[in-house]
């Protein structure tokens, strides 16, 4: 038996020859050599000088990225040679066009037109459409659009006399969102955020119920809330500006309240009204500081500094130093100065004859002094820890007929109800909000 016929290997070197007994490897080698020669031929024999990219080259399909691109979105197949880029500023337009294959002169002229029509300092959405061209030609600009957050911008197209620019008007729409959720065991804030409420609206929600609920003591896990808010969105669906509440509701085991945001004709500011057009505003606010927790209630207690039982004649609201303090009702400033253990003290005399006192402030609001008239909700000072105090908080007192009363238990007065043309306008607004809520929830 031949030595080679079984192994298919060459004779040992000592025999001085190399014979292949299996023909298949020879065919494979020939095929590989042929493929290599074909690649070398079609590539021009060298990769040092590649041909310029054509309009259909994958390099122009959105894979390239200008140095300052914040985003680079692909255009769905079938829409032609179109690129959509997010640029950090208008100064990046020329470089982005050049990287897309547009000649430098056209890119510079187009960038100049963009700079003339779009203000600096804003991100730009740049859409580039390239005209069909032969594979050997550089891409040609068919048109481009550059726009900013509100949808306004410019469309640029080549013409007989060069590039022409047409302004694009802002394109904003109003979107209403309705969110419903339940309170969890942590806080209203976490409950609202989990349900999808924009976090900047949460303090506004709490303020809407400042006359009707104590959100620390009158709500429990499982209580149901609803929020409807409006926002302005651009063509990309992004929010422009701040959203605003339209409707809020809160249902507990003891009571339920739903409120609508409305600005009566002739009024400077909008307020909250129930479904019948009755305002939530009463003579006195129970909580004259935002985002605070009650750290000590009205009543007898062992004084934390003096060490003996003493009437705590008000409510303590713990809050960071510098938190604004609001006037609990319309009135006149009687006193605003440092006063011993009270620290920086403001005393307001209200139209009802009641007095409210605000102790331990870090400082007073500018212009506060005896004889100054203030409106309910106006900032009169800021939380601090002056006087006899163990930490930053507002000590808030209400005096009726010269006696200290529990701010959390008093009847804060009756609310006013809209009438006439104001009521008719409110009812129309209420129905529009309800319709928008229903559409948003569907």
C-alpha cells in the first residue's frame, strides 16, 4: 500500500518531493487565490485613496456624527437620503453639512443663513435632504430645515440665484394629561411622582388644598388623588415652558374635594374653585409655609429648653432656614422686629380682628414694618432659628379676642361664590377641563 494514499501528506523531507493525493484542497486554494485577485482588482489595487462617498453610501445614512451632536436619529427606510441631527448650537451647522458630504462653500452659505434667522444659545434640530446623484458625484443639497425648541426655524433650498431661506413659524400644541393614583406609605410626593405627576406641580397640588386638608394628618395610604395638567409641546413632543395644573381632587375616608383652576374676569391671578364656583380661599390659611412638617402641636408640653410643662401656644412648622413664610390672611403689620426669646417676630392684625404671630424668623421680607398692608399669601419673612429655638422652624400663633387658640382647629371663615358673568365663565371652563380630562384618560 502506498504511504501517501492513506494520509494525504507529503513524503518525508528525506524523499525530496511533495505530492498531494487529495484534489479538494487544491480546488479550495485556487478559489481563495481567485477571490483575492478579484478584490484587488475592484478596489483599485489600494485602499489609500478611497472614492468620495456617493449619495447612497452608508456613511451618509446617519452613522457619521458631528463632534457636537447631542443626538443623531435615523430616518426610516424609504424616505430618501435624509439625515436628522441634534446640534448643540448654530455654530455646528457648517461642520455637520460638510461631514454629510456637502461642498464647503454651500455648507458655509447655508450655515450663515441659519445664523441670521435662529438665535444663539439654543440646541438645533437639523434635517438635511440630499438630492439623488450618480455614485461618482458628491452629494448635493436638496433642502435643509433648522429649528429650535418651539418649532420655529428656517428652511433653505438651492435656487437659480443661490440658496433661498424661508422662515418656519413656531409650532406648539397644548396637551392635557390626567393622572390618578393612591397615596403610598412614604409621602404624597413619592405617591404623586410614581403616578406620573410632574414633580414641579406637587407643591401646587398641596397649596390647592391648604384650606381644606392637612396633608400630614388627614390623609392615609390608599386615599385617592387625581391631577389634570396642561403643558405646551413642540413638534418633537417635548415640553416647552412649565406645565400648569387645571384640576385636582383628593378623596379620604372622611371627605372628598375636587377643585378647578380659574381666573375670574378682572382678577390678577387664578384661584381654586369647587364644581359650583365656590372659592377655596378663606379668611385664614392654616399652613403659612410651604413644604413644612408640623414638629410640635398646640397644647401643654415639656418645654425643650426650659424643661418644665408650659402651654405651647401655637403650631411649629419645621422647615429649612430661608423657607418663605406667607401672611395667613389680609391684614396690617403691627410689629416686625427682634423680640427676645421670640427672635425675629412679625405680628399681623387681620380684617376680622384676629392677630397672627410668626416667630424665630431668620429675616424679614423687604419693606416689612408697622403700618404696611399685606395680602394673604404674600411673603412676609423667612424661616430661621432666632431667639429661644432648638432648630430652624416657624412658630405660628393665632390670637382671637386676646387669647391663643389652636391654629389647626379654628373655623377659618366662609368662602365666596362666583356669580353673574364670572360664574358663567367658570362653568364653561369647568366643562372644558372635564372634557379634556375625559379625553386624556381614554
